[in-house]
């Protein structure tokens, strides 16, 4: 009889890579659970997947790849076929293969495999952390392979019997062996045990990939190990788990096989002495062959490095995504977003492509969230505030993406854990899972060069270190030697990072991270004769910060966890324009946070925390007041009367918060929270109640809603005793949101949300004259109000079929009340429609291509009278508004970015060459309007042209 | 501080964009009706004194007739680019409109209020409960003087005409008694001479200048250093004397000026930098504004001190291209 082989394989890489927990249905995980390790599910009972008869007649074999959930009960759900590869032997006996289409498998492999996997029973996956070494049962999503392999020995025997009986039967040519096997290594020579293990589709006990290495040949399990080793990914140091090794004793067998364990290790006991052919043939990797001479008296040790066919960055994702504490949190895995076009590997900039985020002008890095100002959104790393995440206001982020595990973006209604922001929060999580082997990369691109290394210092102590420096200044200096430029300019930036991660005890984990960044622009005109005397001496802007972040995570009991964070450092911001204008701020940043989490039952989790900022500093300023929102930059604020002060100050902002995660029924999640803040200056308290609710209607649909109150202090200069209003109110916003999440299948999801924001006590410029002794008559007051409303759609295709991407669309309107006109006007960055389409596709031979397309309503602007009037006092023409503020809009913005990656894999390292092209078709997008001297003629000034960025990166 | 960075980035971007090939007319090219300065004589006026406001406006066609309508209103509450002076009483006993007139200049005598009345009105206006003034505007020092605002509308009435009326506005300082007695009251600076190379540009008929296409011709506006007065700033805490800073701005009907202007500041910037400039002409290969053989070139230099004093000098010459 024809026998078929349904060899079932789990690829540890894929298991880990796609083991995305079904988060909403899981236990209560914190955001810090990203350092958890997942133990894959263990197959207990499999079902037969019959080889389709027609395929059998055609001697056609296949591997079917299925993504499926393995629930906490071990049952399989939501299986989705994601790939199929056919195999056959050509006339020469060589094995041929072809990737098929899952939508049109006319042979019936997929149907057979699908019917089988739904009957599987597993021991569920577990998530193991330092706090819970025994692990917590979780649901995961994994990729499974069902292999349909014809056992030709059986066929031959049947044929022989049939021939004897004169019936005839399909038979395989004698030379039709897998090309990767030695010609005389017939499957027929496999020992009986091996046959049983590989030819019985209904009994797969021997191929459980989650088990320790297991002999499948007729070996003595008590014999000493005489062949061991590890299987690593070529070009990386990743240990490959659940990889099958097959050995054939030359020249005629027998054959043996085993699987690597979680550390990529394998071993054989009692192998007969002789020369063996070693075969590793895995769908994800190029076939690998080696030859080993083994004897019974000594141990042969080997390390095999096999090369991945497709570099899927997702494979390394080990994140167990925490269940949401907010109504909307959009989590981006760093490995996922590094290859998005137009971002130059910059994970943080990808936030700008998410719904609710307006496009920043001049390709800057401002995160303008749901109609709020850029300063209304805060950045955190590991829960602690950081002053700056971008070099030069948006060119590059100050953290290498490799240091980050994930980027969480909250476009609104964030939990009580975060405060002092009225728009959104971008929360960066540094990676806690530093590998046990040394590795790193060196990256050279048009902007900068840098390095990053990581590895173990001891079993429990690991490190990461990195640094990066730009060389724009060096290039420009070289250019100046050739070209007669009328300026000398020295823009440069650098950043550095050092992290130590120490697992001090099973229940206590500590880390120390040193981070810093320094940007400098120094512009000096060679001919300053046209500058006024006090403007000579060049223009210099410098911003820097240096911080140390210390964190301790402790499990105090089975139900109580404590997290402590402290960040200390200093920052400096300097802006100097000749002798006349200067702004020199020096600030020490000190923040503490401690949060206790208590989970008394599965129904409720409580978190209580304190969050303190203390910022003493000094300021030396002689500069005009910076323009506020709604005040056109065109008015040339640098020419206005400067304010002048030198003084020291202290900002003190303590806060307490409590939040709860209540699940009265499994489908309902209620997330109330409250936060108490104190701000000095301006010496004001705020109480922020917040509530989010999620209801899981079905596997397909989750409904959600939230309302919350959010406060922030005005900017430091706005509450200054010297030139601001120390009695200003806190700016506040009330967020309302309603939405739905639809999970169509494992990789396609839709998130729809409508929102409304009510803005109050916004800082505006006083319209009445000042009496310095009366702060009520200060330069600023808190009379501004505004409103924002809109809807967001986020259609996301997770990595599947070698593709990932998303479509985000936002329609919104952000308005501010104009006191002078008595009407609402548009916000400076109001962008009615924001559409972003992006995707990345893996191609064969380690190529990948990505693209990002944006179509966005541009910013509004204020029209000016033409021609302008002549101010005889200054000798200049002065722009005067001829219409309401922001009453006109610039032409729509659209841009296509493309990125191409090619990777070469060497035994111990990989080389990645990438070309990241921004604005591929060189669209002349309008960033603003410029005028001639009297606004008689106007012209658009346009954004960045086509910018190809070629980079090379060596990883090891 | 982030706002500073954003504003700075925006300005830099726009400035860079200004370098783009947008073919804007240069501020220093006289291709249409242009006001250059309002020369107030004297630049500061005390009670009972007369002042002349002379609008220096030019048109590339010297035959064009330019008319000017003037109006002056009290303090800073009246005219600007957007607003004309409104009739009415600004404070008790003081009419808002001080004068109206036509012509390239207007004479006006400060006889509407004595110093006490002026100071009282100033304090009434610029203290709490007064006229709305954006808080970022520097308020007058009522112990020294207050501004009178003026507004002028320029029109072309001649054969060439001009596309638009041009509005000019500004202010002059009305001194309070004590300030009026100061010896360092501001006076207008002066330009001694204007030359191109060794050629005086103030000859009539205009002299002829030989030029080589695309080669610099040196221009000089001769200014004596002592035209920058020594004075004590009204808000000086230590009574220290300082010298006025001077600025020149150049205009021409043809050719390309080497720079738009220059500065002089004692101990900071040399006088030479204030006075010197260059101009190049394109010759026959250039456009009509590049300066060709036979063109009459008119040049103006506006000299300004940092206390509101002005002087304007005009020169001209005829081009003759040489190899």
C-alpha cells in the first residue's frame, strides 16, 4: 500500500516569530513583559492528513504551511494556510520544487492538512519570565508545516507485490531520490523506528519539536553521546530550535534523525561508527549537507550554520504583547518597522505614519497628534521622560533601533500612568532580552556611521553599547575647499548608549542605561557686511542631553510586582544669533517612578504609582518671544524686540496615580484610572480621571470607548516669572473616543475610531498692555480654547505570505477659537485628510522591497495683503494679513518612498546593502509660501527633493 | 525651547528657499514706484517746533508724476499699513488727526499740546485700561517722548503709471520738555558725496562711466564718522555715552549691486564698510536691467541712524561699454 508521510514540523524561528499571543484573551501582562520567553506548545495528539490520491498518482509531494492559534486549552483555532510548496522528481531524478498558491491548490493538499490540524491537541504554550519561571499558560499563534512525502520503499514493495500479482502500480524510478541525499542513502534503509516516526501521519510522537533532542534511529538511549553540536543561523548567531537533522551512515544507512532543542543543540547517543552524511533540509533554510566521521569511543562536536531563504525580521519577535490598558495603543515591533521606506531604519519616525498623526513640515520629527501641538505629546523610554528623541528636530532619532523592543503610540486616552501631556504619548521600550552571544553591527550611510555591540558579561549580566556620529560637517568642509560658499557651517550630531542588564535574582532584575545626544549647528557667513553689527558672529544652535536610567523590577510575591525607575541627567539648549540674540538653557533632569502592581484575582489588577519630576536649571535669554500657534513665522520673530533675563529656576512636578484592570466577565475589560498632579510653576493641581472600556463581541469584533481628562503645564517660558505668566492655568484636554477593532484573520485587522477633544486654558498672547507688577496683565494668558474631532481607520496586514503593510487614514478638523474675530479658526497643522499606504515584501535571494505612499491635506496658512505697506521707520515692507488666520490651505502633499534591501549571508556575519529613496518621483510638495520684498509676487517653497540614501550594514 | 528650534528651522528653510530660482525682483532694484525713506527734519520734535516730513519716492521713469497724500495722527493709535487716521478725540482735549496734506512733503508744527498735557495723555493711553496694544510691542517711555504716527499714500499720476498704490507709514518722536532740552537730540545724518570709481555721480548732466561687462565698478557713499552722534540712551541706567550706529541701503535702476547695504558701528564695524559697494553691468549680453551701453543709471543711497534719522542721496551716470 502506498503510505504517506505527514511529517509535522514546527520551526522554532517561526514559532517564536509568529507566536503572537491572543492578547485580549490572556492573563494580565504588563508592558514590561517584553522580556518574557515563550515556551512553544507541545504537540500531544496529531491526526492523519491523507495524501491526496491524484497527487499520489502523479508522484507529487508537498509542504503546507498553516498559521493557527493554539489556545490555553491546547486546542487549535483559526487555522489559515499561508503557503504551499510542491516537490517532484524530474526525468533525471532530480528533486524539483515550486511554490504554489494557497488559493488554488487543485491537488487538495491544503484541504487535507487543514482537516488534520484542527484535530491536533497540544500542551499549551507558556510564557516564562524572571518573575514566573514556571511560566504562565498563554495562547499563541504559530506556523505549522504539514509535509506530504511519498514513502517510495513502500511503493516499491507494493509494486513488486503487485507485479507479482500482475496488477501493476505506480512506482518510483530507482534513481528518484532526494537530490540532497547520497545516492545510496535510500529512505528504505531507515530503521523501523524511524519509519514509524515518519511514516505514520497519525502518530507524530517522535517529531515533537519542542522536546529535547530525541533519537529516532535504533539507538541505545543509554549509550554515551558520541555526536553533538549546534545549529545556528548563518550570518547571525541565532540558535535554531526544532531543526531536524538527518544522518545517513555511508554508504547504505541506516539513517537517524533528531531535532535541535531551544538552544539549537542536538546530540546522538550510540551512533554506529562510520562516515555519515548530515542533512538539514528545512523549508525556511537552504538545504545543508555535511559529512562527519563518528566513532563510538569519542564525541564528535559540530556546529552547522544554515542560511535562511528569506530574511524575515519578524522571526526574532519574542514579544508577548500586553493586553491593552488603553482604548487605543498601536504597538510597532522594531524589527517590523526598520525596513519601512523613507525612514532610514529609524523606528521612532514610523509613528508619523500612524493614524492620528499629522505630517510634520520640512520633514521634521514633530509628532502632531490629533490636532494638538507637538509639545502636547511626550516621549518616554521605559516609562521615564526623555527630553529629545531626534537629532536636528527630526533628521534621525537619538536611539538606535536595535536598543528598542517596541514603540507604543497612544494617540489619546492613555492611561493614568502617563501624565503632563494633553495629546499623545510615544513610549519606547528598551530591549531587556539581550542575547547570550556577542553580536552587533556597523552601519555606514549618508547621514552617519555608528556601531552597536551586545552580549553577555556573565550568565546574568549582559551589556549593550553603541555610538553614532554624523559627518555632514566633514563633508561640507570638504565641499568648501572646492566651492566658494559664502558660509561656513558645522552641523553635526552624535549619540551614545550603554546598557547593563543584570538578573540579580530570580525575582529581581536591574538595568542601568546611559544615553546621550549632542547636536550642533554653527553657521557663519564669510561676508557679514549685510548683517547688522549685533547680528554678526554667526548663528549657533546646540542641544544636548546626557542621562542615566536605572530600573529595578521585582516580584514581591505571586501577586505583587514592583517596578522602580529613576532617570537623572542634564540637558542644554543653546541658540545664539550674533551678539544680540541668545537663549541658553541648562537644565537638570531628575525623575522617579515607582509602580506597584497587585493582581489579587483574575478579575482585577490594580496599579498604584508615584511619578516625580524635578528640574532645576538656569536660563540666560535675550531673544524675542517665540511665536505661538496661530502666529505666522513669516512675521520674522527674530527682528522683534527681545526680552532679557538671567535667572535660575526649579520645576517640581510630583504626581500619584492609580489604575485598575477589571474583567467582571471575560469579554469585558474596564480600565478606570485617576491621576493627581502638582505643577510648580505655575503652582497648580490637577486631577485627571480616565476610563476606558473594551468589550469583545466575538473573535472578529471588539468594541471600545474611552473618556479622560488630561492636563499639562504651559511651556517653561510661558510660566516664567520674568517674561511669562507664573499664574497661568494648566492647559487641559478632555478626550472622548469610540471605536471598533475587527480581526478578519490572523494577519488582517481593522481598527476604526472616532474621537473628539475639548481643549481649554490654552496659552495665548495677551492683547492688552502689561503692567509688570500685575501678573494678570502678563504677556501670556490662558484664554485659549479649541476643539478637535475626527475619525481614524487603520487597516493592518501583519507579516504573512512575505508581506506586511498597512493603510492608515485620518479625517479630522482641529480648531482654535480666535478671540479677535470671535470665530473658530483652523489650527496651524490641521490636515483634513491623512492617508498613508505602506508595505514591504520579501523577495527570493534575500531581496526585499518596501514602499510608502502618502496623500495628505496640507497645512493652512494666512493670506497677506499684496503689495505690502512700507514701514519707513525700519525701511522694510511688512506683511499684513488680508484674511483670517489660517483661512487658506496649501496644495495637497503626496510622496512616494521606496526602499530596497539586499542581504548577503556569510558564515559568521551578514552584509546588508540598502537604498532608501525618499520622494521617488521628486514631487515638488509645497511647504509654505515665500514672498518677494513687498509680497507683490509669491512663490511656493517646496520640500525635500528626491533623496536617495545608500547604506551598508554589517551584522554579526 | 522647542518652539525656538521650530521657528528657527522654519526661517532657515524659508531663507534657503529664498535662494531658489524664484526670479523675485530684488529689493534693491528700482523697477517700479518705490518709497525709499521718509526724512523727518528734525527727526525729533518738541512742543512748538515745526517738522518737515519728506517722502523720498522714486520711479524708474523720471518723467513719472508721483503724488502723495499725507495724514498724521496723535500717538501710535492711528495710521499704519492697514488703518487710516480716524477723526475723533483720542483723549480729552486732543483730536486724533493732527494734519492732512498732499505733496512730496508736509510741514507740521507740534502745537496741539504742551509737555505736561502730552505726558499726561501718554500715561493715560499707555497704562492699564487704555488702548489695546499687543503686549509684545514696546511701549513708549512717556518721560522722554511719544510717537506721532503718519501715513502716506503714493500714486502714479503720470504717463507711465503704476500697478498699485503704495502705503507708507511710520512715526516720529514728540519730545517731552526735559528731553527737548537735551544737547544730544537726534539730527539727521548726512552723505557728503557719491561716486563711482573716481567719477562723481552728482553732476548735471550726468557723467559717463566706462564699464567692462561683468566687472565690478566701485561705488562710494562718502560719510563722515562724526555724522554718527554721541548720545545717552533715554533708558540708560548709568548715563553712559554711545555713538549712533549707521546703516546704508543702496538702490539702482540698472546693474547688480555687490551688496544691499553696509553698517558702521564704532569699534565694531569700520566706516569703510558703510561707505563702499560695487556694481556690475551686463552690457549687451545682459537683460534690460543689467545695464547696457547708453543707459542712464540712477543710484540712491539711504543713510539711517539707529535713532530715526535719515538722509537720502541720489546719483546718476550714463553707461559706456568698453572692451
